[in-house]
């Protein structure tokens, strides 16, 4: 009798687990929030962003603390492997503001916000499953010419 109950209990747990599926995983998500600002002086207010190893999602919010419009002093936040910085930035330059200065669907872009002007903000949420712990990542603004100064180190784990 005891054995029979155990089997039933095990079956019940398995059913709940299967039915839960994706929802169970989502409930375990740890969303880590980051904030960064870009200014009319063509600068980010942070040189480094750190994400702890147990974060499963990153929610980054970019704020433009200046007053200039996106066409003149636009900023976005783009995350790439450090080795891809120059290639992605150069390709994005010709893509224009309509494409947020990024080649559409560029596979080298891990995450990116839209390009914003003074007083605006934009957010992006992405899973850390796209990252390798201890990997060499850089965030930057791909508005033409900005990435040379507007970039920083992104650390995960
Ligand atoms: Zn910029």
C-alpha cells in the first residue's frame, strides 16, 4: 500500500512538471537590471557593466541625458564580442538611423536598443544563454563615429 502511494505521488509530480514545462523555467528566471546614460558630450556614464553569474536575463535601460535630437547626437546600446566591435560599427554606419545604425539581423549583435535622442530612453531584455561566462564582450554606441569613445567592458559571471 505504501509503495503504491509512492508511485502515484511520483506520477503526479511528473505530470505537474511536464505540464509546467516552460512556465517552471520562467519562474526560476533571475532578471538583472542595468542602467546606462549617454550624453550630448558623446559619452556613456559607465565604462563597465557587470552581470552576475546567476542572472538568466538582462534588462538594460539606456537613457539619453542630453537635449540633442537622435539625428545629431543619437545613442544606442549594442552588445557584441570585443573582436566584432569595429566590423559591426563600420557596417552599422551605412545602415542609417532608420536601421538604428546596425545592419538588419546582424548575427554578431548579441543585444541592442533603438537609437534615441535627448530626453528619451530605450530598453532591451536578453537571455544570458547568449553569453559565455568570462567572455570578452564590449558594449558601444554605433551612431557614426561614436563607438571610438562610447564603449565599455561588459562582464558576465
Ligand atoms: Zn552615440
